[in-house]
């Protein structure tokens, strides 16, 4: 990232779940994913992270992915905007995480809730940065980077359980 560019993370907590991470923790995991991606931003860049309950994530998943079920994380990349004034931050997009689903999955997978939150925030941010898991090769690339980010920060590899 160039010395001039700033990454702005807008955190919106619209969930009643008491186990959601703080805005500072959310921003920290997003920044770790951005830095590990090696992406070099030429201008200030912003993204939003919204923590929601089941009803909101299910509606988004139904409306944008035609899947009428709650899910853990959705990412909505913004794409480039032609003609944006030079002093205006570019938007990477939005990450939406369902607190209820993250808590349920952590319990079912015998993971700490905070570790699973870290994984979902990293995963969602990497989607905004162009990573995906549509093919086996893409999935391997994305999962490898997720595992590296998490293990380098003291958490277990979410795909193998080892640190």
C-alpha cells in the first residue's frame, strides 16, 4: 500500500448478538487481510462491514444469490467507478456477517467464537479484493492465504485446525 493511501473501515453493528467483536477488532482483521493480499492502493479506499441478524442476511442471500437461507458472510464488491474525483475514496464494497450464524457454526465446529469471527472477516475481505472459491485452484489459493493470515496471528488454520 502506498504511503499516501488510507484504508477506511466503516463498521455497522446491526445485530443484537452479544458475542460480536468490537469495531476495533473488526478493523484489525480487515486490515490484516488487506495487507496480506499485497494489494497496492493508489488512493484512499473504504469498505463497510455490517454485522446483522438472521433475517437481514437471509433476505440479502435470497435477493442477491437466490438462496433463501441464512449464511455466515456475504461480500458485495463495489467495482471501479470511472470519473471519481481524485480526492474521493474508492469503495471496495461491503462485507455482511451474520452474528447468529457465526456463533452457531463456532459451536457446531468446536471453534472459539472469536476465532470464527476472525476467519469470516478475513474471508469476506478477501472476496472484496478479488479472491473467490469458484474453482478448486481458486479455492486453494484463497484458503491458503486465509490460513496464513490466521496462523500468523496466533489462530488455528480454519481448514485443518492446526496452527
